[in-house]
C-alpha cells in the first residue's frame, strides 16, 4: 500500500522481515485444501520463514482459481495469479523453452519469441510488486531461480531499504552461449539488483562475471563481494529417518522380489528431461547386454522418469524416444518372466523413492548438464556405506562427490566401463567410497546451505567458510580428471 508522494518515507510497508520469492508456493492445492509441498528447498527455507513470521510469494499452481494471501504452517503465503496464457508464455515458453535449454549448453535449441519475453517481464513485475508490498522496512528478500531473474532490479527500484538475495538453481552458461539471448543485457541488469547473487559452482560464477564484463562493460572485480558459489544440498536428516525405518527397508526388499530378485539392480531416477542423459544410459546398458558383459537373467535395470513439462514439444519427443528404446531393449533381451528394463513414467512418494535407493546396487546419474543433481546426494545419504554411484562429470554434484565413478555421458564406451565397474566393484571398496561421500553430504546439508546464504546477505557479513571458493572448486576439478581417467582406461 502506498501513500501519496512516492518517496521512501511516504510508503506504508508490509510487516515481514523475511520474504521468499519463488515460482511456486511451498504448498499445493488438492481437493479444496492446501498441503505442504515436498522438496529440499521448502524443508530448508520454510523454518526460517516461520521463525521470522515471514512471507512466501509464489504461483498457486492453478490458473483456474485466484487466491487471497493466507496463513499456512506458520507462514504468510502470497499467491501470484497467472492466467493460462500467461503461464504458458512465462513458464512453458520463456522459462522452459528459452532459458532452460540455453542455460543447459544448448542440449536442444532454445526458442526466442518476443511475446514470451514480454510476458516473462510482466510476470516478473507482478512477483516483484508482491515482494515490495510484503517486505517490512529493512527486510531481507530472497529470490529463487531462473524464472525470476528480473525481480531483483524491479524490487531495488522501489525498495532501496531492503537486502536482496538471488540464488540460481541451474547452471549459468558460458559467455558465448549466453550471447545468443536477445535480452541478455536486461537479464544481467535484473540480477545485479541483488546484494548477493548465488550460483551452484565457481564455474557459474566465472561465466556470470564474464558476461557482465562483456555485455554491460562492468569490471568483474566489482562483483567479488556480490557473486559467490553456494552448492545446494539435501535434508540428510529426513533421508536418514526414512531410510532407517523398518517399513522403508521392508519395501526395498519387496521391490527386489517383485523385480525378480536379480543379483544386480541398476537404477536411474530422474525427471523426464533431455538434460538427464536417460537415452545415453539406456544405450550403454543395451550395448553391455549385446556384448555379453551383463546377463539379463541376473541383472535388472529400473528407470523412473517422472513426468515433466509435458506441454513442451521437446519433452514429448524425448518421451517417445525413451519409450521406443526401452521397447527395443526388452524386445531383444526380455523374457516371459521378466523385462530387461522396467520403465516407470510417473511420480513416486518420498518414502518409495528412498526405498528404491536402498534396493539399488548401482545408481546411474548421467546428466548432460545439471546445476547440482540432488538424486545423487540422496542416494549417498540413504546408502551410508554400500552401493555404487556412477555420476556424470557435468552434474554439479561431481564437484563434491569425488569418490563416485565419474564419467562423460557422451562417451558411451566410458559409460559402459563405469557401469561394469559399478557392478563388479568389491564390497569393501564400494563401502569405503560411499562412506566418504556420505560424510561430505552430511557435513554440507541444505540447512547449512540456507544459513550460509542468509548470513552472507546481512549488511556486515564476514567471509563465510561454508561458502565454496573458486580455489576449492578448481581443486575438485583436478580430482575429477584423475578418476575419469581411471574409469575410462579400466579394462
């Protein structure tokens, strides 16, 4: 609400000391009532919002209803209304058919439409205005992800009194790829409205600074106290609690029995997204069967592909390709009493997902480009000291999980080697590797990530030891090379 005059002193502010702005609310609407949304971000940030009597701004999940602000689970939720056409242009269009492929190294060609951009800009303005109206004087506003990159500058223009943070959950592309975006300058200026800008990896920080230097002619050295890497993580305590429950362990045993009780169970769990490299792992598995390295009588592969962005054409094409390849593999290697590949195109509960982690001997994470990939960290946390992780070097998690079998998923021969090593690895070595990775995930969970970012967002924040430095990421990259060579040269 605004009084006349328009100056800072003439504005009647909201009363929330912490305002979170994200594409979605931390709750979803089902059969006329609201329920808490699953996910690590909600579990990490919601307690802080509750403690500060804060607000969470986001889309309500439907274009058929509009909702007034309401109290939920100790938080003030502020729904942003989006019509069906607005949502299609802003979310499925500009966010997921323009920015998503561009930021994931052009795995598929991005589409550039001015009408999408105009709707993205107007929608960002709506989110920004909700934050402006909700924030108390001197409040902290934390904005999340690539859907809302214009929001920091839009808030800053009206509220110079607040502290603004932005965290990008996906990669930031190289300067030459980012150059293709017709509205690149506006995106960069939008992000620079924040006091602290967070990315997953030091390479993302480097790419962003390079883009700012080139396209806005700003000395990247001026960003040294603004832009940092904060690798996101998982709620390890929640994973442990579910994994240690007898019900979950019994479900894991039942899963193996229902899958034919194979000697080796290989699993992939992903959203059905072209960045996840699902086709690459299926081709590698097919060739291992053709070569006789794996026997379909004692090895089973389960691929869970959660439906995602089904209104986007490239995702529809991917589903057709995956289902065709699964059919080809089962046609060649399946038997009357069992399939070579069990493919599930639907979502699973958190408990069922953890049970599948416990059932799996080998987990395949073969992302072609991934900001982090929390499935890899969840598997490690659930397993503790057994099982094998085959992990793409192009997933952000590879910067921390050095004891995984790291691979280039484009190298099918190397991927086959890694899968074979995972299947054949002695239990003692597998346990040692998994325990080492579990310790890393345990020490750097999502609650520590959230506390670190918000601490750095304070006006006089000192340098935080928990924030990932560029030097530590560079040393991690050296570790990747050593292990990639080990995987690729093993015979």
